[in-house]
């Protein structure tokens, strides 16, 4: 079954095109990495999946539908947004934030009960934050906050997981652990995952397919199909150097800053 | 002191103050956490147009104020969404428009009605049994709806985009929240007046915000601050023979100042070593 299907989708903000003629589909259980520079339409792609922005042309099918009840579809999608620090004075604990993931399913009137609390604690444990359950969410470090938001998304029991640069602003060591954690949860829960990043090396070892996006899809295929000097040099507009480290392939461009 | 409760108007005043303190403090927490303080001010000023219309048409000004406040609250929400305006801009438009309507309605009355002054600055001693019944009914509706959507309001206050992405009806819940603020404003008009109602909506919750990091505790502290401010303010206004609405607000501001000075949040976080 296609979990996500875009048919010639174009999205524009007033007169600025953010995505142009984008077509792709994603099978259940796939892990898709989306790589592109700033302003390439990566976040817009996720927001189109969520129904936050409407295409000016083309069709979007999510979880077997193309519209239906948008709210019902969204409740089946786990979303980790681009990092914005949690207000350190906002009065919620880490556990409360994770519990928010259960709100759409338990409905109005009911409050989370023991069952949901136990599941929330187990989810916090899965992301290594069980010790911080009762800490104020905004007092956690940047990396911990990202793991917390991942836990909240997982608490929703999603079928589709959308991650928007989940490691932005996180130190290098935590970044690697975060991606490993996401991959592990993706496998264990049988999720379909779209992982958006500007750093191709971060996701190369983990993804089933890779999309190079810059308003339009520049390349889409397995890692071995996409990670070729010709395709990458065309995409980055610069010479590309490949390196091997601990059996993993790394990509560098000549004018790389980080 | 206790003998003053022998007068029905004093009993009504205290009942009114307690009702207003309770409703304002609870809804005030949502106002503070979502950064809607200016919305409260905008809706309060819309009440002026509603009250003036009530006087012009010869109907209960509180009823016309309900319609005006809820209408304005929903129009602010709608304008923000449909006209892609920032919320403060939408409020600024309706703030001025409804005030202008109020001035126009007063002009059309061709006479001055002294009771209008009571709605502007509050006349807690003028609260009647009928007012109390209406306030009780409104307060009941506000608190019931608040309890129904307690957790959803928390999620939206925490992160609106995330709440919407999770499948919550954020647009509808936002409109309900605006309607609750509008009803709270109407409940409070008789006690503190249109001009000062914003203070009760913001100060008790802001005081509680200084004192706790727990969501549930914040509601309790906000309620306690509002009730203390209302009772102490009312007693002081009786003793000093000064306007009650203003006294209640000044006592609230004093409590806020104390909370801000002694706030545990001002101390450096020892665990994480970060400034709060």
C-alpha cells in the first residue's frame, strides 16, 4: 500500500514556488531520506503531507486517502518539527509532553489514566529519558528536547513518522545516537518514515531510499543509485569527494562549511 | 466588620467578587500561557460597544455585551486566519472599531445615563441578585467548557502547530477559547468594569506563573491570588471608601510584585546551571 503518494504536486506561497511538479510514492515500512539545501522545499514537503499547505496543482494521497478527515489522518502521523527550544518557564514536565501524544486517541472528556502513563514512561525509556520524566520539559538540553518530541510523536502510535531536521542544533555525538534511535524505532514499530535533513552523511547508512530535493526532485532512488559523483555534483553544483570511515561512505563537497 | 454582611448588596458584592476571581483566574492561565493578554484587552473594549448598545436599545447591557464580545472574539480569530494578519493587528482593528461603535451608540442616546459609568469602572456594590444569577450561569458554562477541554487547551498552549499536526481541531478549540475569554470578560464587567477587567484576566495568572512550574498548580495558585485580591480589595475599598474595582486590581498588582520579587524562577537553576 502507498502510505504517501504525490502526483505532480506544485506548492506555492503567493508567487514563490516551493515545490514544483513533485511526484513520488512511499511504500509501507520504507525509510525515505530527503536531502536538500535551505529553502529547497523540504519542510514544505512535510507540511504538504500534513495538509498544512494545499498544493496549487496535483494530488496528494496520505495513508490511503486524498482528503477524507484530515484530523483523523493526522492522528496517524507522528511529527517531529524543526527544532525550536521549549520555553523553560512553560509549566509542563517531560512526562506531560509525551502524554500529549495520547490526546488525539483518548478523545475529549477523558484524561490520560494509568495505562497511558505507563506507555508514556515506556516511551520515555525507549528514548533514554526515563530519569527526566518529572523534569520541566524546557529545562532539558537541546538534544534531550528533540528526543522528547520524538517520544511524543511515538506515543501517538503513528503509522507514518515525519522528521524535520531532528538533529539540528544537537552536538555531533548526540546526533549519531538520535539517528540510530530513530532507525531502531522505525524498524521495531514497522513505521514508514520520512527524514528530512540538509546533511546527507547523517542518513546515508540508514535509509532505504534517498531523495535529493531542490524545489523539484533532482534524484530519487536507493542509496547506491543516488550517491554517485555525477548526480551529487550536479545537485550541489560543486565537486564531490567520497570517503570511507568505519565501513560507512561519507560525502563531502569542495566548498563544505561544516 | 462581619456586620457588613447584613446588607444584601454587600453579600452580592462578595459573591460577585468570588465568581469573577474564580473565572478570571482560570481563564487567565490560558491567556498567559498562549500569550493572549492583548486579546483580553481587545475583547474587554468590545464590551463597551455592547454595553452602549444595550443602553441605546433599552435591553440588559450584559446580554448585548455577551453578543458583542463573542462576536468580536470570533471575528478576531477569523480575520487572523482569512486575512492572514498577525493577531495583534486584527485585535487593533476590532479594538478601535467596537470602541467607536460604543461612542456612536452613546451619541445616539442623546442623553447621559449615569449607569454607564458603573460599567466602565465597575460598580460592585450595585450588583443585584439577577446579576449574580446571570454571572453564575456564565461562570458555570465557562468552567464546564474549560474542564471538558482541559488537556486539549494545555496541548495548544504548549505548541499549536504540534497540536494541529496531531489531529486536534485547533481552529475550533481556538474559537472556543476566544468565546470563553469573551464570556469571562462579561462576567467581570459589573465587578471591576470594562477598563480594569483585563487586569484580573492577566495579573493572578501572571502571579501564579512566577511561583510554579506545574500546570495544575498554576490554576490553583492563580485562583487563590484572585480570590485573595478580590476579598482584600473589597474590604479595603469599604474601609477606605474608595472604588472597589480599582482597589481589587491594585491589591492583585501588589501580590504580583511580591511573587515577582520572591519568585523561585529568578534563582539560578542549580541542577542545570542555566539561567531560568
